[in-house]
């Protein structure tokens, strides 16, 4: 499976009873998200939206996810991706006001993680792969 496959109802339906890995890509200033869940099935909620029923092994509760235009979304309207966990990095730098900053991020595909962090912070940055 592609690392960036969107979680769809067809995919969830094909994975009932299985454990899936899922994650969401994020911008540099957002917190990371990833997890695993054992899929039990799909159900219509009170508002006519399709929801995932699952046992969560680690990460956020997919039971809060809902389907919109054939893609499952987190409760805060971000799309959910399925696949292997991406490479996760930590960046440390000192901001222009002299404060130490730290951010966890995913580097975009085919881009050097340190170069990406520098472009986001406009600072010298120390980058370490953490997962």
C-alpha cells in the first residue's frame, strides 16, 4: 500500500477484522498523528455520515472519524491516510526572539529533512530522525 493512500470506505470495508496503520500528514507547526486500530466495521451515525467502528491499539480513536466525499476525516476535518508510518524528524532551533524552539515533523517526499526544516524556520536547525 502507498504511504499516502487516503482512508476510504472501500478500504475500511476490505479490512474488517484486520489491524491497520494510519497517519495524517501535517504542516510544520502542527502536532504529528499516527496510530493502529483493529477495524470492526462501518456504521451510519445519527447525521447520516458513515463512521468507523474499531478497537484502537495506539493513537486517536478512529470511531470519531466520518466519511466525506468517500474519504474518512478526523473530527477536526483532516483527511486520514493509511499505510506504513512515515519517517518522523525532530527539529531544534533558536528563534529570532532568542527562544529555543522544537518541532516534530514529516519531511515531504523526495526532500531532505534538514533543508525542509531550514526552509520552515529560516534558522540554523538541528534535525534528528526519531522514527
